[in-house]
């Protein structure tokens, strides 16, 4: 049976996030922007953050520019978000970036390893740590969702720095879920497969070019027959952040078209 070759829009539950306040990192474009828009559509008030806004940044969100590659930068961002929203109930750590090194691990410079850890792992640690007092004040029902990658489970040499950083995020998330469960704060991971975003498509195109294959050939490896749409990931995040996922914590949800 042939899978769907285009994303089919779904109707969000319009009131499920009424009264909820959310912070979405990496929210200026791609998966983060789709997550922010999905929360807004469900009635949440949302702060998005990245180093700069883009045309894809949800217009109804409050955008706060920030650099999460330092503890001070993360704390400043969270303080501003809490002030803007009056508190926090949901944190989605969607910030992430990677550069491809087709020469493999030996070609990845030390600065790239450090930058990958800062952007793809430590940014989530810093934001979460800074946000914990506000999440604890929120009471039962607070939720953290971290965005990982399938490359953390099946590491590829050209992206080993990215894979390692996201694998660290996965381990951190599972341990954090156990630590925060007594406070009623749930922590889950969403692991996307290949998704069409500005950064993701650039990576896939680089790999396809190195293989001498068209980009569409990579989509052919997905059992459901297409690359992911950022909204596919946003729906999974919305489920885990909502009351529909109230008895789910410490899980890692693969959203990858069957890969």
C-alpha cells in the first residue's frame, strides 16, 4: 500500500491549551515554529526564541532573541519569557543545528563538537534548569518536550557530533523524567525522522549529492512514502504536552514515517 505523499492537515483541538503558557526554543522556523503555531492554535500563549526571527516565526507568539550557548544567555531568556507570560507551564526544547562533514569523524574539528554540544544538548539543560522554578510553580500538568533526532539512535559518520549531542539529550531526558515526576512535571522526547525544514533539507541534499542521487531517492526509503512535514512533529509534541498525555513521562516517541 502506497503511503501518503503530501501532508494532510488536521484540525487542532481549539481549547486544549487555554490558559497554558509555553516557551519554544528554536521557534523561529522549521519544527520549532510549527510547534509554536500548534500550541497557539490550541489556545496557548507562546514565547518563541532563536538568535533572530524569520518570516516563518509565528506572528502571534512573543519573540525574544536569545543565544542559548551560555548559562547566562539561557537564564536571561527564561526570565524574560516568565515575565512576558506571567509563568510557564510548557517548555519545548527544539533548538538544534548541524553541519555535515562527509569526511567523517576525523574531519570534524574540536570547535564543531563543542558547538554541537552547546546547541543540541546543553541549551536544553540550561533552559530547563532556569525554567524549573516556574514549572514547579505551575503545579501538576507542567510538561517538558525535547526534540531529538533519529541520528541519535542510528549514528551516521558525517553527523557524529550531532548524533552524540542528541544521544546525550535523550539520556538526560529519561533521567530528568524520573527526577521531576514527584513534582508532577512530565518530560518526554520526540524523535523525528527526515523532515523537510530549512536546515534538515540542506543536510539531506548534501548527503544525496555525495551519493550522486536525487533528493527524492532518500524519500523513497521512508515506508510511508514522503519526508516529514514539521506539522507532523508538532502534533506529537502537542499530544505529549497536553492533558491527553497526562500519564506519559520518560518516553521517546519516534515520528519517522515508519523508518
